[in-house]
C-alpha cells in the first residue's frame, strides 16, 4: 500500500513531527486524523467505498504508525499499536489494520490477533482492511481461506483480498462451490465475486503450484 503524501495544509507533517518529539502523542493525533485530512476514499471513482484502496484517513493513520515504528523499540511499539486498536473506533481500527504490513516483524504476532478480530467484525471496511497485504503474507492457508469466505458472506468485494489469485487453492474453490450450492438452494442469486471465484477453477488447474506452500 502506498503511503499518503502530506496534505496541503501540512497537518500530517506536523503530526509526524509531534510524534517524533513525544511518541505517546500518537493517541491524540490518531483521533484527529479524520477531521484533519478527510474521510473519503483514496480512489472514489474506482473504489467509492474505500474497500480496495482504503480511505484518506486510513493512509494518514498508516503513515503515523510508520513514524511511531521509527522512534519506539519493538516491545513498546507493539504495546502502543495494540492500545490504538483496542481503544479506537472503527476508523482507527481500520487504520491500524491497513498499516500492519508496514510495521516491523516484532508486530507480527499482534497483527495476526488484530486481523482475526477484524474478520469477526460486521463492518465491511474492517473486514476488507483485515484481508490486505499483511494477511496475504502471514495468515496460514486455513485462516486465509476463512478470510476470503468471510468477505463473500459479508458482501466485501474480493478485489480487496491481497494476493487472491496466487493463494487460491482447490480447497477454497471447493468451499466456494459449496456456498454457491447453498445460495442456489435458498433461491438467492450468486454474486459476481463468488461467480468470479468459481471461474478460477480452470485457471488453478493451469497454474504451477509451489512445493511445500502454506497449509
């Protein structure tokens, strides 16, 4: 995910400076982000809900966390990131989830816990944020498949799932076919994302599969 450039008003650059001077200021700055830089989608025409590319405030919060990671040692960084997530509202939690891939390896264990929490949410934006680059890199195959199915059931476009094609396997396709059968039995239409996933069966057969991949 690209990092947001500082807004014209300079607020974000100022917030970065304040965090460098006093790292605990991140809690104050985090809560001010939406009002300071806006809450709209990064690419409104292609992604009006901000599910795929996130929102302007997502990007700004991710940038603040990368600054925090530069000034705090690993243990303290993990504590502060967890505090920001646990005490934050939905937008602040989303910002943390979208920043996980930018944080050092010391935050991986915490990141896995936060992704699991995000996937338990009923908020499509949180679910989409949870299935970003961090999940693609660190979730094992069982939990990653669960995340994809959660997206389908919550109506979150699979375009929000990082590395969807290379990580799709026969078990995920079996689960997708089962969901499609349930949808048909209930008289419900099969959505475009589920239909597209079902169409990957032929593609999967043609793709070389890595040896000893994630399980």
